[in-house]
C-alpha cells in the first residue's frame, strides 16, 4: 500500500471518499519538497456527516462489552508492529523525522495503545452513603459520547492515537482532524490502522480540512462534548473560548518554554547529553523541549564548552540518512521564522556560540548566550533547533529565571543531590519536571499536561478517564421520602 496515494481521502462513516471542497491540501516532503499527496478538503457539511455518523455508532459501542472493545486495540498494536518499517518511511517523508525520531514515536504509540487495552476496563462505579434513610446513591462512569480531536504536526501519529485510542476504549466515538501538514500520519493512517483492527464503521471519522474552509464548525458542532486539542497556545486560547461558549469541555495540550537547570554539583558530562537531547530532538519541534539551559555560574564555563562541542557534532540534513541527527523543519514558514528569530536576537546583543546555517527547510543547530534580560526570546517557545544558555547565581535565581515565562509544561534539574533537586522542582511552576534526566518524557499512566499557558487538563491513565468520561448519579429511594408539601 502507498499511504500517500491510497489514503489521500476523507474517512467518514466507514467510507473512504474525496472531500467536497473546492480546493486541495497539498502534502509535501519537507526535506526535498516532493509532492506526496493532494487531498480535497472536507466541507462544513462533511464535518456534520462525520459527527452524525459518530453519534449514531457510539450508542451501540458504549453498550459493547469492554472485553470485546479491547480486542480492537490488541489488534491495532499488532498491525503497527507488522507495518513498522512502512510507517517509519512515512514519518521520514511527511515529517522530516529521523529514524531515531520515528522509532521513538512508534514505541510510544504502541505503549499508548497497550494502555488503551486496560482503559477499556478501567471505569468503575461507586455506591455512596446518603444522609437520607433508605437512599442508595449509585455513581456511574459513562462515556461523554463523541470526542473531537485536533492533532499537531510534530508527533502526529502518536498524538492522534494518544487521544483517539483512550476515547474509543472508554466507549466514545471520535472525529479526528489532523494538522494540514501531516494529513496522512495524523489522520488517514490512524483510521486505516483501526479499520484493519476491526473497529466498527462510524466510530472513528477523519476529516482533512482547514479553518479557511470550515471556520469553527469542528468545535462549535452540537454533537461533540469534549474537544482534545494539541498545538500552540494562541490557537488553544481560541479553542477554549469557543468551547466555553458552547458548554464543551476542552482538554488543551499546548506549548512550552521549559528550563533545564544545571546545579553546581551536577554530573556535567551527563547534563550535557541530557540538554542536547532535550533541546534538539526532532529539530526542537517538541513542546517539552528545553528552550533554556540554566547553568550555575560556577560551572558555566566548563558546561558551556562541553555543550558547544557536543552540539557541533550534530549532523543536520537528509532524515533518511541513518547518521542524521536533525532533519528539516516542517515547512518553509517555520524555517524562515526560526532563522529570523536568531538573526534578530544576535542583532539585539546576544552571542552565537554556534550559528547554524539554513538550507531549504534544514536549520542547523544554534547556541545563544549573553541575551539581554529583556529579550523576548527568553519568554517564548522556540519551535526549532536553537538553545539558549543562561548563567545563574544560586538556587533562588535559577527558580526565578525558570518561572519567568508564561508557560509551564516541563523541565529538568541536574544535581548530585536528588532531594535538593526535588526541593527546587517543587518551586518551579510547571506540570512536569524531571530530576537528572531530559525534559522530554511521556508515559501512558502518568498524568501529562501543563500549567499557565501550557494547557488545561491532563491526559494519560486516570487523567484520561477523567477527560473522556463523565459521572452520572442515579439514586434509589428504597423507603418512602417525606415531602414538605
């Protein structure tokens, strides 16, 4: 099967079909700009058809024995294992991901599917006491019904599955809209995996489209009760606003500006390895990436020399080459934005210890230091291979700098004293933080999410159950109530 020709379609109510719009989304290889696919966009009417199909199919699915539901996810894992090399090639072609990145994404995708197998059996009811004699209170966990999922371009296969699989496992139906730069891996391929795994028609629908065609129809539609969005905080703010106006629940996984803190007692060689990975994995196009590397001034010189030396060994270029560490950014707009940001920051007084060149969409690594305290770069997310090294004097200043951002997603602290690291971690306003490790982590049963502008709500494990189910209280009066009139 050629994913980019056979799957360049909408998937609605179990049928593969062309969109009804008047224009096409063109799917390009970001490295060589080869045209991969042309997909006619879905219209507002087709979004409605997708949601209505999901609504119809969900009722029977919710009543299906959860032991039966979970077999779909067992088969989905096997399908991905069987097609791993094909999917790897698709990740290289559509995302510009390296083979290392593809292996990382596919490993996590399988882990989240395995967790979905367990999630199918996770919801449990409760019987609660009552102050009223003869009253029995039953509390049920029930599916919300239909979930709308909007996935990003950086880890599209994983991050689509991360919401789609648990939502389905918990008895919901789903309408998925992938990012327009990754329509196959983020949308069509996910649908194909579940179709081949035996998911009944209508339960998962994929609409490949754009806001220019459908406006807010995907989130305004009356059918979905929850919208799960992963992307920028700017778009996330809009999604949250529209959801609130229509009494929907929004689960938002947004951007970050994470700090990796290197204390004076850290293992510097290990901290360098963790920092280089945390900043440059998938070209820095990771919400958890360490935008800022904070280093105690007493070890700044030694750390920086080792960090720069390590960064200089990174090879940027063709993601199909097994020796490549950094492939291209997702498109020319992103590459130009990152290059322009570096240029402006250097002109404003920063020092470039490493200055990466831009060729096409490939942006080689850059390391900046000496940024003015008021530099806007310090407070924003850089979605590209640019590291900022910042010295600090003492723990209090490290905490102040780490918190001086509107984001609060991830972070890391490197120290020879684990409990010292934990004390500092507790002072950082972030949803996740790791001691003596990278900033980039995601595990299926550990709540994942951010504070401040980095998101609302959590996913993974019990947090996913909270996100995609709701409570229903049914009380039974076994005696006779007394009424005041």
